[in-house]
């Protein structure tokens, strides 16, 4: 699969996090949030590529209702009104 396709699939937070991983752990993690890998019904965003069976799920405000900024919650909806 081309890197271009993977970049189009990633959201902004995942792209930023991938840069952090590459800077701190070069070659240790691979973006896999494109639904090519699943654990049961769950698809992690990153998996370790060194055989250590580690996964990373990046939870952003949009999909997971942020308790810090209130995005996606009733409290957040009230802030925007």
C-alpha cells in the first residue's frame, strides 16, 4: 500500500503523532489505522514493527468526546452556543 494512501487516511492528530513516533522511535511503529489489521472488532492506529506486540490507539476529540475541551459532549455544545 502506498504511503500517499496511508497519509490520506490519517487524521491530523495521527499524522502529528506519527512524526513524534518517528523522531523518538525510528522504525519501531507502523501506521495501520487503515483497517488492514484488527484485534477482534478493533483496529489500532499504530502497531510495533519490531515484534514486541505493542499497539497505540490515538483518541482524538472528534470521535471520542473530549473531557478536557468538551468537544462532542453536551458541555462542548453549550460552549459553542
